[in-house]
């Protein structure tokens, strides 16, 4: 098993506010997870789930209430760990008077890099994120997507072992998102580890090796996208049958049927929620007894979005 670059155990963060009537908010509640080295790990959750709080605890920006959090073998927030981490915050602000090149010099100096090294690496980094030709333009003239790509370049500047990204494709057009996905995958192939928070589930589904779903401050599920979607019992069976709609309805318990699609005249796709194999067998027996031709049947994989919504609904019930 790959070494973990992030290890979190029973992490809690409680915010308190108010002078007289102290109000408490449990932003994180007994969170535990491991992020393997060399993987792209996605953090999903609805607004207010605690995703950004978790990232801030890992970076030492926010202090935990209890539990343990380690980054690259060090306690979260230690300088030794932070030197090896690249970070792109949500809604980051790059000084608008800087150009693409001078912005990298600015962030490089903050990371303790010699200016000569930053200037040597800048052209390659800017080309990697699709900003070649715009390196001398002021940031004030950059679109939101261009600023995000410049932010990614600064996060890679000091060759970090771990890159933490908070909504990295926010405001980026489809072409730019594809380019960022390619950059992140190449970084992982080179041995870097990526920990990203995004509300764009399709992006997570396309790029992440592992995913954690956070809701109400707690981790509800972890695993690969395939493991998360396969674990949901509501994944429907799709029966393609040659019959009319009335006969089809007579062969199924209507309470199990989620929808019926007309494919061509006399051919239907019936979506039925049948989590147990004996239920599937029973339907097949009924179809045969009625002389209905079963052309195909398969269990349709849920999308990550469907699995995510189901998991979040379960956490709220």
C-alpha cells in the first residue's frame, strides 16, 4: 500500500461565537481519512460540509479542536510540511498590477526560492497551464479562468510533494478544465500527490483515483468512484424487452419501476430497482411465462452525482 501523505484521525473542529449566549458549530466531527502518495484524491460535499475547514486545518491556517492530522509525516501546520506543499485557495487574489511572470516571482520569493530559479522555471510552468504569450500581460486583464491557471502555476512553482487545491477549476471554461485535468494527471504520474476540493462532480469523476464524501462535518463514504457508485443499492437494472407498455407493466411490480423508455416500436427499456438477485430472477421468470422476449439486461452504473446525492440524503435522514 502506498504511503499516506495525509493522515487524519478523529479530527474535530468546533467554532464558537457570541459573547453572552455562546453558539457552537461542529464544522468537523470525528473525521478520519488517508490520502495515498501519488494519487489524485477528491473531497466532495455540499456547501457547509466542512471541506474548506478541513483544508485549512491541514495547512495550519485553522487550529483543530481535537484529534490528529498529519501532512507528509509532520503535524498539520508544521513548517517542515508546509515547505513541501503547494496551495491554491478558493477565491485567491493575485495582485492585479503584476504580470504572469512577476506574479510567479512574487510567490517564489514568498516560498524562499531564488529569483533566478523562478525566472528559469516560469516559461515552462506558464506553458504547462496554457498561458504562453500572456506572461507579460497584467493580471488585471486576466479572465477568472486565466487567474485560476496562474494560481495553479504558482502552486507548482517550488516542486511540492503535495498540492492542495480548493475549487481549482472554478470559473474555467471546458477547454481550460481539460487542460488543468491533464496537468494534474501528469503531476500525479511524476509522483506528486493531489488533494482537491471541488463542487464540479463531473471533474472529480473524470480525474480522481479516490474520493471522500463529507456531509455535516463527517466523512460518509470513501473509495474509488467505481466503489462509491457500486455501493448504492438504488442502481437500477435495465431490461430491454420486446412487448407493449401494458404487458411490460403487468410483468413488473410498479413500485420497483423508475422509468420506461421507448427505444423503437415494440421495444422498451424498463428501469427497475431490484437490489436482490432473487428479485431479478423473479422478473425474468414472469417475462418468460408471459412470452415476452428479453433482449438484454444489465445493471446501470450510477453516476458519481447520483451516488453523491443518495449518500448526502442518507446522512440527512
